C-alpha cells in the first residue's frame, strides 16, 4: 500500500487504463461476433445468388414450353400477315427509262382527264400530282418508284372520277428521296409510304363511294392518314328555306297526298306522289350539300418479306 500512497497519480492512471482495456475487450468481442454473423449471412446469400444464376431462365419446364409455344404462335401470325399482303407486294419497282416514264405519265393523264370529262372541274395545272415533269424528265434512278406510284395515283383518280365530285381543287405529291438524287435505305422497314394529298368538292355520296373504292382495291394498298371534311353550309336550314304544299282538300285520299299505301289499298300513281312529295325539298336542304374534303393518302409499297427466326 505504501507504493500506491506514494504514487497516487500513477496508480490511478493504471487503474483507469485497466478498466478501459477490459471495456474495449468486451466491446470488441461483442462487435466481432456480430461481424462474423453478418459475414456468414452474406456468404450464404452470395452462394444462393451464384446458384440461381446458374439455373435455366424458366425453372419449370412447363413454363419454358408455354413460352416457346407463344413465340411459335407469334411467328406464325406474322408469317400469315406477310402472306396476306403478298398481292400488294412488288419485290422491286420495274425500272423504266426516263422517256418511258414520261410517256406513261402522259397516257395516264389523258385517261384520267377522259374519266373526269363533263363531270368534274379540274385545276388548270392538273397533271396527277406530277406537275414537275411537265417540262422535264425524271432521274434514271427515280423512274422505278415513280412509275409504281403513277400506277397507284392513276387508279386513285379513276376511282375519284367514278364517284363524280363536282371539283378537284388541289393535288400535292411530296417528292420521293430518289427524285432528289438519294436512295431509300431502311433495313428495318417492311413497307414504304408514298404520300399524295387531294382536295376535292362533292356530295356525301361521292365521298363515301370514293373511300369505299380505295378500300376495295386489289392492286394497291391505300392508307388514309388525314381526312378533313367541311360542309358548304355551315348553318342549318331556316323554315323560310322551303315551301311545303298546301294541305290536301277535304276528302282527298291519304295515299294520294302522302304517298303511303295501306294494306289492301291501291297505290297512288307516280305523278300524284311526285306532285305532293315534300321530302324532295328536304333532301335538297338536308342531304344534298356539297362537302369540301382534304385527304392525305399513303400509297404503301410493301417491301420484300422479312425472314422470320425459326425458333
């Protein structure tokens, strides 16, 4: 005890150091065991992940078989879709000389003008959308696609002439890349759009007939990208716009005044019905308006069919 009494500071410092060392030892043992536990858990999880990475994509064979069947069915549906469009497919537009294309264009223009004769007013500069080639010839590398487009445009205007609109107001055909000296090159494309814009004026019947004929074409595939229709008459008819016949005199038969024939009764004569049929005036007011129609139509040139993967 004499040494501790004689050296109190050193004795106190030594005691504190001893207690601190014991505490650090306890803490180290505690966190060392937690670290080992965490390391063991990580090692176990890492082994599970490594084993999972080595497994096949579909752990169950039935799932793998179902996936393969779905892919086969999808491939078959794509194949059938390609076959369905084969009648519109041209492997490569037939190349022609610049002069041959010019001759074909003039011939097509003459046929279309003859079809429109006496029915439809055409623009002064009308040339089927190929107005550029009225005074110049096409590039040799562009005649193939131009000749293909000309065939489709000629068919389009023949159908429009058959529908008998009152006026073709405007035709615009954007240039193809070949016409500017370029080359169409898109390895992923399955079709190519050759657009043309047409603005015309006609009855609702002529619009319906034209669109129906385009949809039923067996030689070219037309896609309507944009359509805008406006009516010449932007407001409804007024009561003062039509005059109805006076009511029939008392005793007049109903079938003569209305054109309605009841079972067992004689039909009215055509002249009698026409004289009293006010619906003719209603048709002029409500069903015979002229429509202004703008259409942007893509003529689809289907490219060679793609080879589908076997599995």
